[in-house]
């Protein structure tokens, strides 16, 4: 089965739709893993929410949605939580205002999306060949990592210090998809899009390429099939 992993979407519904079309995504056959940060910053957060919600209904367990820091901020701001007013201010200062405008334009409430995110996101995913988290990983034994690291962290990308079982992460914007071997060195491999490479067994792949955050940002997908990987934007 082909697995498709997509980095941070940040409210760019048109780019998500275009990317899925470009790679020939088949919701009836493929597995899809979203690395989190579905909304905020971009122009159509409601469109992303609606698209992902519909895909989840159609795909069931074959769609995995990881919880990112922006997903967590949205939930903290819109659900009854301790410090909700401060959480709301933090969220709105970090892309939440754009999400509110998108939902208002569609005549919808962000609070419903917050409940849906709470019920349909998780902090990690693992199969035989790789792990996926939104933010950071400290230990390949996944339950040895804190939710704070998995959702909010960035150390593995910034310091290239993770050499455990291959892990695919979002959160830290890169100019292009990046493989880090965990050696601590500054060097990294940037696999060009459109070419198949053998799937590494260890290290880290950073898949967030700045979609929604900057005009130059792109949305990136990683395709995994039969021990090989390919990237598309």
C-alpha cells in the first residue's frame, strides 16, 4: 500500500488539493498521514478543515492526523481550559486571526473544529519502517518521549542529534525536504522532488517547507512504497 505523508498545511486548502491531485492520491487505496498544523496563517483554514474532515470520514483509520502546536493552541483557545483567555491571545497572535476570519466567512464556528481536532488527532504514529511526529523526538521508543516534545519540540532538526529509527517530522520550516542522519554535523541531504530513493532505516526527515508562513513556502508530500520514498511539492 502506498503511504503519503504531508507536512504542515497551515490553512492552504488550494495547495493541499493541488498536491493530492499532483501525486494521484487515491483515498480508496492509499494511506495518508498529516503531520499536524492544519490551520492558521493561510487564507482558507476552514477549507482545510472541511477537506480533512471529509477525508477522515471516507478513509477511517487509513488517515492519521498528528497534533501540532497550532492544533493544540487552537484547541486551548476554543475549548474550556485553564487560562483560556491567555491561550486565545497566544493563538490569535500566531495565525489564529486568519483562522477566525476564514471560519466567519464560511459562517462556521472554530469551536466545532476544536472539538473535532481533540477527537481525531494523536501525538505519534509508527509502522514497521518509520515513525511520524509533529515536532521533536528524543528516543526511538516512542512512549519515552513527552507530549511536549512531540507537539512543540524542534531539537532533533536544529541539532541533528537523533539517529534512532527513521522519523518524519514537521514543525521546523526548511527550504526543501531534508534528511538528517543524527551525526550532529551541519551537513544534510536534500532529496530532489520526483526521484525515488531507498528509504533510510535511521535518522530524521524534516518535511515542513513553510507552506502558509511565507510567500515562498511550499507544501511537500513524501510518498512511501515498497521500501522507497519520493518527494513532491
